[in-house]
C-alpha cells in the first residue's frame, strides 16, 4: 500500500486491541491521518539526511578500451623484403636479430611510462552487464537514478528496529 497507509492500518489494529469500536475508530480517523502524515514526514526527513554508502564491493571490471601508443621494434634477420625486379622478387636479409620483428617492452601506466601514457576506459557492474559504458552515464543525478541502486535489506537491520 504505502508507508502512510501501513502506519494507519497498524494504529487502527492497535486501537481495536484496546477495545475501541468502529465508531471510536471512525472518530479518530482525522487525528490518525494527521499523526501518521507527520510520522511519514519525519521518517522521510531522516532518510534523506542519511548518507548511504557501499561498504563492500566485489564486481567484474570490464576493460572496454585499452590503447598503447605505437612502439618501436627490432627487425630480426629472418625478415625478408620482397620487391619487384626485372628478374623476379628481390630478397634482402636484415642482420642483428633472430626472427621476425621484436617490439620493445610495453611499459605504461596512468601517469605515463617509457612507452607513453596508458589510455583506457572501462566500467564495473553488479547485476546485469550493460554491455558497454556507452550505454550508461552516471555523471548526473538522472543517470545515477537510472543506472545505480543501493538497497537496504531488512534482515540486515533487525537489531536496529
């Protein structure tokens, strides 16, 4: 039903337990309505002043984009350059290596490294994977309302009630 009606119903049941008849309950209806509205307002004010926090998070991290600047490499001796020649292809052997092209070590991080600045984006999710960070935006209140949820689980607060 709703908080207000649930509180009214609880108070009516309490009145019935004290022996109040239907006439007495009807006469108390306006007072109950006012009292319960004030209680609802007090609860809402309390909850909106509270700061709810996520105190534990275990979730997948999806790295969606990962960019590393172009890297230099060593051309190894087994690499062949093939070109057109009147007599057929030209083969050139390159020295100083063992085979193929060997790139330099990749050393990047969020503040930069010997091979440049790490550029990456990603997202964390709990529940259903949104498939891409392009499908959600939590930078403003509308996005936060639509794409985030914090729940209070009743069993977790039993001792506080």
